[in-house]
């Protein structure tokens, strides 16, 4: 826990961007019958049938650099090692090609390891990508320390609070949300410090008798 909190105290440095990564799944749902739109003077609100058609599940990787007010969402078919590896490759080669090291905070899901890179790419490429990362894991039961969870919560409330019928629609809506939020430069004001942890979570620390 203190390792991640220590990372969050580092000042902004474009050579060593601090990026948080998290992921979630989204069930795709389509309307069984077309909704009835608003009719001025007759129907003040749209009507939506409670019945829906399931369209499978997509995975969303959230990448965010809180100090820069930047985030990017990668929509994938599955939640597996290869998809994670390609997400990391995009992070390294597309979004931060000039960075010396990307300081990457994420939870310790079994796919979130350099081993996933070796499953997806040739050894030389996997090592090249792994060498660009400085990985910090949130502790077990401590994924709330990952600021990407905050961005996923905002995404859920502002963009995913309705039925989205297929991957293409989901990706399009998420991209619009991402562009608008990045244009505003919305940042995360993280205030939970190491001192707070030692007071509020003192039960997690060993006790010593004088």
C-alpha cells in the first residue's frame, strides 16, 4: 500500500509518466422493441420497454494519467493476457513513445504481469515493452488505491448508464466521452496520504510494545 502511495507523491515528470490501469466488463444490451421518443405536448418522457436482448460482453481497459488529466479506454472482445498485452503495447508505443519509463499502477490480477507480454509477442518485443515499465501493484483487497477505478466510476455514470447494443456502439460512445473529458483536462485530486494510511488503517500495521 505504501509503495503505491509513495508513487502518488512524485511530482509530474513527462519522462516518467504515472499511469493507472484498471479494467471492467460491460454487458451489451439491445432493445427488444424500439423505444418511443418524446412527443411534445403528449409524451414528456421517452418510453423504454423493460425487455432487452443480450449481445454478449466486452472488456474495457482504463488508462489514465491523473497528473496530466488524460485518460484512454481500450475496448476489447475478451479479458485475457493477449488483450492486456496489446493494451500495454498501445500505451508504450502510441501514447508514450518518448517516455523513459512508464510508472504503471494496477491491481495484481493474474493477467497483469510481464508474462502476458511474452504470451502475445516474440521474446525480443516482449522484453522491449517490459523494460519500458516500472510496475507498482495495489495490495490484495486494496484495488481502491488505483486511481483508474475513479475514472471507471465516472465513465459508468456519465456514459454507460444506458443500453449499448454492440461493441461498435460501445466503442463510439466511450470515445466521445473520452474526448470530452480530455478536452476539459479533468484531473484527480488524490488526498489519501501515507500519514492517513498509518492512522486510519493502523490495524494493518504490526504493533510493537515499548
